[in-house]
């Protein structure tokens, strides 16, 4: 089998190193899969020498060549990749056709949305890969392979209500409560997040607004060109005085300076900005105490759905099928994630053949993701639990 990893070549956030993490993970997977398949990679020219011996072939794509069709506007480029009509980016088509003709891959795996891949690689199976939508705190870092889509038409948006064993699903939810939710509450208490949010909510319902960097393909491709402060203001006006809007910032995009935050709260009186120590990468910390989760595509939305929170997913991201209200059977979603959809990333990067086995199962039957959960699979949740997560 010839497999091609496709790493989005256009540089976002003015930092080529933002792409390096995905290259490193692909190299680690390739090292454990060499006996099962021949693995190549397509990536930005700035990254071609990062892991020179990890791949059978390396294909270089240039960021500015691919954005030239849109006047070098990365937002327009992202929106075309995610939901455009036609295939007007001739430079991208030519680059992909060159790879197709040189390599003739059997499988293409992209780490981001790209509707051009299936258009060009007509004789290959195209799948999508990303870090899994499980909590970062208390559970091992997860990853997934999706045979259907990345943001648009993903497996999560196809998830049916299983006619499975309610008792089994309840077992998973009980485990979730005893492991993840208990830890989140302990961490919130020890960091004073519990005390702060209880002191400021004043009987109002709270909307957790999980912010993301606007200069990124998922955000701009799915949403609009809107900076975090403007998104906070927009959300504040939409929910009105009956709600408190609690923004939390992404780890790669720090909050604005204090004077701007004071100005924001003065103009949007229902916005509650956490103390400095609780502003960044704290969405999961606040999740047990809020009523609504609002986001473009933050993975905290899935934890919110498992918790039974109301969701607002902006635009049409892969979690849009989980909104606007809680699922009737939260165990469906948790069982799907931990028994079928996600695997601990370390399993694929540290265990020979594990990635290839999972990939072959999906190639043989993509719809296995939606089969009723079997009793033996319930133990798989233990694979994600960090050993010292319990008291």
C-alpha cells in the first residue's frame, strides 16, 4: 500500500513552525508502519528537511503559489478549500496532479479540510486525520482517522442514535463522571475557578465562549474573518442580559491587554472576563459550571455534549449536528468516541503496526464506526485514562 500524508502547505499565523507538529506526528507514525506500507508526505517547502529520512518520497508545495489565485488572501483560500464551488485554484490542482502522477497513492490522509483531494486523487481513498475531540485534561491525547470528512460531512455529523445497550452506555458515563468530571471539579476548586464563577454569575446562565485563533484554516474556512474581541461582542449582544458570556482564550492566542478587556466589559456588561490565571486554555476547567458552550470548532464542544450542555456551533463545523440542544443519549457519543472513533495517539506512534491495522479496518468497512458497541469494547475507555487521574 502506498500512503500519502498531506500537511496543509499554506502558512497561517505567519509562522511555518505551526505546521511542524503534524510533520513530526506523521514521521513517528511512518516509523512504526514501515513494514505495512510505503509512506510519503506532501508539505510546505519550509518543512521538507525536518524529517528527511522518515518518508519514502517528499513532495514540496509553496504557500504563496497556492494563495496567488485569491490575491494571497488566506481567508479566501481557506473558504475555497472548505466550502467553495468549482475548482478554480489551478496551482493547487496542478500540484496535486503532479503528486498523483508521480506517486499514484492508494490512500491519501489529510490533517485538514481540503475538498480538492477527492477531485484529483480519484483512484485513491481519501481520509482525514486530526487530534481527537476528547478532553486534553485527565485523558491521553487522542487522534482519529475519518473516512468521510474533516469539518464538512465528518463521521461525527453522521453519528446515529445507537440502538445499543443502555446499561453499557451508562457504565461509560459513570466512568466519565468518576474520572474526567471529578478531576475537572478538583482542578477548578484548587485553581479557585469554582469560587470565582460562583461569585460572579449572579443567578444568570453562563455561556462558555471557547475562542480560537482566527488565523487558521478551520476557523476562517468555516466562519468569517472576525477577531476574538469582535466575536465576544457579537456573542454578548446575541445572548443579551439574561446570560453571562465567559470567554476563554486559546493557548496560541493570548488575551488582549488589560485596558482592552476593561473596555470590553464596560461596553458588553454581560461579559465576565476571568482573572489572568484563568483566561487561557481553561475551557475544560469551567465546563462543569456553565449552561451553554459556544464555539466555531473547539473540541470542548464534544465534552459539553457529553455533559448534556446546550451547544451553539457557529456555521457548519463537524460538531454542528450536536447542537442546538443536548443529545437524548449522551452515552451514544461517548461510546462512539472511545470505542470506535478515537485512539490514543501514542498507540500509533509507539506501537508497530497499530496505525496500519486501524487504517485497514476503516478501508475495509468505513461504516464499522457506527456499529452498535460491543461489550468487550467498553474496556477501551481505560486506554485513554492517565494512570494518576483519580485521587
